C-alpha cells in the first residue's frame, strides 16, 4: 500500500516522552491521518505519570554526571522502559487499543556536535585530553565532530511489555550524519501550527527552552523554518526551587514564588554573556550546561546582590524569559507576529507575563488557544514522528538540526507475541 493510501485510514498512536525536568512520563493517545500538509491529529487522551521517587532520583543523579556502573545503567534503562510501557497501557484504558508507540525515552546525556576547528571545537578536545581521553572522536566531511545523545527506556522492551510496535531512538539517525539530533519537533510544528499569512514562534518551555520559527505558509516556506534550543527552561528553576525550599518543593506552581520577588536585571545581563546564548544556530543544549553546576554558579553570583530566595527565583525566571527574547532578537530573520507557548513552562503565569512584557505588542498565547494541547504537544509530536517513520516519511528538519539532509528518524521494534 502506498503511504498516501495508508495514511487515509486513521491510525491510533501513543506518544511518550519524559523531558529534561524528569517530572514524569507524558503520554498522549492520538488518532492520526494524512501525511504532511494534510496531517490531522486528534488527541483522545493525555496524562502525565510521575516516576517512582527512587527512580527519579537515580535519573537526576545520572543526568548530573554521578558515576555509576554499567550494571546500574542497565537497571535504570530497564526500569524506565517498564514505567514507559505502563504509561502506554494506562493511557489506553477506556479506548480502542493503539497499533503504534513513539517513545522518545528519557534523555540522560546530550553532547552537541562541535566544529573541528575554532574556539568551541578546540576547547572540547582540550577537555578530553585533560581527562586522559582520546580526542579523535569521529568527524564529518565538514570537519565537525559528531554529537551524541543517550535516551534510556529501550523501545524493544516497551514493544515486548505492550505487544505494540514501538519506534524509539529518534535522535541517532540525525546525529549520525552530523546533525544535533535536536530539536526534532519543528517539522511537526510546521504541519500542525503554521499559518498562511502569519509568522509564528512555537516556544516550548520544558526543562530546556526551544523555539521553532515558522514563516507564513507560502512559497518556499519550509526551507525558511529556523529552530534551536534557546537556553534554560524549567529544569534550572526546578533545581533552584528544590534548593531554596530545602527539598520541600520541586517546582514553583504558576510562578507564584518568583512573582513575589524582584528580578535583579544586572545579574541577568551578566548571565546573558554566557557563550551559549551568543552561539549561532543550529544549536542544542541540556542539563550538561544548564544543570546543578550552573545553578551553584548563579547562586554564588547572586551573593553580591544580597537577594532573598524569592528574588533569586524571580531573577532565574527572568533569565529564561530574557534568553528567549534575546534569541529572537539576535537570530530570527524577523520578529514573529505571534508566539505560541507549550510545555510545562506555559503554565508558569509569571514567566509568561515577563516574556509578554519583553515582546511588547506581539501576543503571547499557548498552543491550546489554536487547538493543540500545550501540555501534551511534545508527546503528540513523537506519536507523529513514529507515524511518519512507519510510513517512510523523513522526520527531521535540516534547518533546525543542522543535518545535511532529511532522514528517517527512529528504530522500529515490532510487537512481541
């Protein structure tokens, strides 16, 4: 059957993802039809399933660089696959069963590609040499070192536990040809959220913030899409909340704690001098940069200003909003006519307010307001990417990931009887 003919019949797919914040597993049960411009997605059910507390702590420790044995890594990999499979089974309760799962898994390490020459590439190789490691990691024909990204939660195991064909390891094919393997959602955004006359920024604020700029849908619009990780999102804020509350809280609900403080603008300007914010796209980042070590440096910097906890949180929230605005002003061909937020940060009312203040007359809404769930958009996207992989349709967008060409994303694991 031709992909277009197969796509005429709605397919029930589950999308699964746990982001950098390690809040839990977002699961979306969707019905998909069409291919690209005629793509249609209906959300049938969406839910977030928290990790068991012990497993979450182990994941956060691995992401923070705590050394573990291969045996321990295998245990965590298996445990993540089990809870992802359970989430897939739970989301189907009361619905007709799905025939396909797209599982992003849990990212625990992400290394963007580095230029083979120049400041950033030489610095990376110096770091490896300093630690006694061989700096001759693989290079592309363009002299760029290949990236690396590790997502735990084996797709083969999910397929075994659920008896549903599962697509996983979405990032590796893009990385293998020189891309960042991130962000992967912009191609989905393009077909679900573009507008014929309006340029839009789709701003996901998960653990890390990433943006997709989608120009008006006419002419050679697809090649003009730009996307990149703009900087910290919720993960830095969550780490700060946990530290400042001595573990009593794990996140700032609605941004209320930050809203009770006053941001320190000189400190935000100081932090915006960080190299990453000035690196031209395509670019990607993670907890490896904006993690515990970064937070501790921020807290050390804040001592000179004698800030109270609410002020510190307000200032870190301002960094997220200011880094988003800075990336628009610096790297977009033109400012958008509308910004659509999604991800957990879209529920942070204070963060949304601060971003709106910076953007002035440009309206800041959520994807909910244009018909796509802000809470489950990322999970929906990986359901679509799995669906495209099943139909043999490329899932990456070279202008977003920096890859030289479009490729099929994901490894297919057939259902086990």
